C-alpha cells in the first residue's frame, strides 16, 4: 500500500517532518495503533479529534520517550517512580497532576488538572519519539466507538485515504489498550489492561481498586459504547446457530466456520491479543450477530470482559 511506511531512517525523518508541521500520522504501539500529533500544538489536537469524531471532553494520552521529558509537564512521586521502574516502557498509562507551566495543549487533556501519560515500548514509535522535540498525543487510530486497530492495514480499514502516512511497526504485540492508573487523588485503575491491578498492587504493596464509575472519570475508554464492531453482541452464551459468529475460549470447542477461538490453549494473554483481530474479521465477514462464551474474570480476563461488555452495549 502506498501510504504504509516501514521503520527506516528516511521514513522516520518523513514522519518527523509531517508532525513538525502539526499534521497527523498513524503510528504503531504495542497496545494498538494510534493517530499521533504534536501534543504542544492546538491545531494538531483539533485535527485528531476531528478525524476520530471523538467527543472533545474525552482526554488523550500523551506519549513520551522517557521520564526526562515528562518532568516538564507533570508532577511525579514515589509511587509513580516505583511503577515506572517496573512497567515502563510498556502498556501502562499514568494519570498525574499537570504542571501549570506545561506546554501540553489544554485541548489534549480536556482542560482537566490532570494528564494521562505513557511510555510505549514498540521500537518503531520509540525511534520516532527519540527524534522529536515534543511529546505525542496518541489516541487509538479508529473512529470513536469502533474496534481499535492492531495493524497498519486495520488503520486503512478505519480511515481509508484520510490518513496518508501510516508508520508500520508490525502487528501490535499486546493488542489491547493500556491499563490506565490514576495517581492523582486516590490510586485506582480507571481502565483495566494486561498489567492487572494485582501486579500493580504487588509493586505498591497495597490493594488497588478497579473503578466502576463512569461519570466522574470522563474517559473515552469508559464511555458505555466503545470498541464496537457495529454488530449486536451477546455475552455469556453457551452456543450459537450457524449464522451467528461464535467467539469461544479454551479447548472444549470444535472448529467450525462460524467459531472463532480467542485461545484454544486457554491463554488469557493470547485471547487479549486476538480479541480486536477477531471482532474486525467477523465484521468484515458481514455476520449480523455475535455470541460470546463466558471468559474467565481474573487477571487479563478482567480487561477482556471490560472491552466485550462495552462492545456489546
Ligand atoms: P484511548 O486514547 O482511546 O486509548 O483512551 C484514552 C484513555 O486515557 C481513556 O480511557 C482514559 O481512561 C484515559 N485518560 C486520558 N486522560 C485522562 C485524564 N486526565 N484523567 C483520567 N483519564 C484519562
Ligand atoms: Mg480508543
């Protein structure tokens, strides 16, 4: 495809030039693919919201190469440092208090007092971030409320020709959005992900709660309808007729045309990685209904159930 660019020095400098002009590109991360823009620029941020048709009150995650750049924009504390040391770069997003003198566009964090920040691990996006003089605002590269993209071709599936530069970093290895933890006010998980509240609790040596309230948080990942393939989804099913796509998990299910196994070996990590790929495939096969079996509700299963619940809304 003409608009897909591999990770090479010349393509990275092309990407850099586009971003410096406050235009938008698509980028890989280990969680999902994103739309990236200069986080210091109001005009970049406006373009991102417009492309995604994203409600303006839903703040974006700001992506950094390392902690040095972050210090200009947010207050950090012991808790943050402990988690940063263990989990970053990687699929963990921190909500922190924003500094008054920060240059981050206030449109990017919905004019809140806090900002959400992450240090992605994917080598291609890290190569790019390293070369920039500004952090990147990167929400997922999908139209608001659709299934998130996990490959360069998924981005084309979402935006067609509207995005003319997609940096290709291979398929997202995690395949599910980052865990979001708030360290602003009470420490709690705002959005579950593959880094579970248990793993975080171990590092902080305390129990970490997973927030269920949606109103207080104003976060897109917490909007009721999200991650949706645009087809009715029924959860906790035991079977499905042949015309219905049947999403299953584990050994006991027989192969069939309409059966999509997230992990026949029963691995929640593998299931997380396959979830969006499977939903997009089912959508493109033009199924009219989806039934999903019960997925275990522990560890990464909490995140999978969270996305399925919203997708089914
Ligand atoms: P997305 O960019 O689609 O992966 O979603 C961004 C996620 O970041 C949302 O689900 C929110 O949970 C979170 N978020 C971003 N900024 C803030 C903030 N200032 N306070 C709370 N949550 C935030
Ligand atoms: Mg998203």
